[in-house]
């Protein structure tokens, strides 16, 4: 399944700055950054559960905002990208 992760972490404190880095690292482990606080991830059900759990453990629900959107598939039909688009489809063969 394709999911979109968007977050806004309060960074006024050092703890908030650490949470921001942790959230970004978790997202990078599962997908790719498409904007500063937005990631697209392609995961199976088990990976989705793990991603969700790890993100919820990182944030402070009284200060931060986390949104997880399940995207309608096929992605190419429903997602438009304009401007600088560095999307890589990891299901396609990669040439080295």
C-alpha cells in the first residue's frame, strides 16, 4: 500500500528538535521525502503497522501533529507531481 506521511513537530525545545529528527529518520527508513515534512512510503501491512507504531512513539501528542494518509492505487493515476519531482519507483528495475 502507498501511504503519505505528513508531520509538524514543535521544535522550540531541544526535545522537540530531537523528536523531529527521529520522525524524519523513521520515515526515511520506510520511504522517500517529497517535501520537508512529507514522505511517500510503499509498505505492506506489517511494515505499515511498524511504521505507524514507531511514529506514534516518536511524537508528543500534546505538541506535535502527525497525519498518515493511505493513497488510492495505482499511484500514477491519482497523484500529480509538478515542479521538481525526484520520485523513484522502487518497484521498477534500478540501473547501476
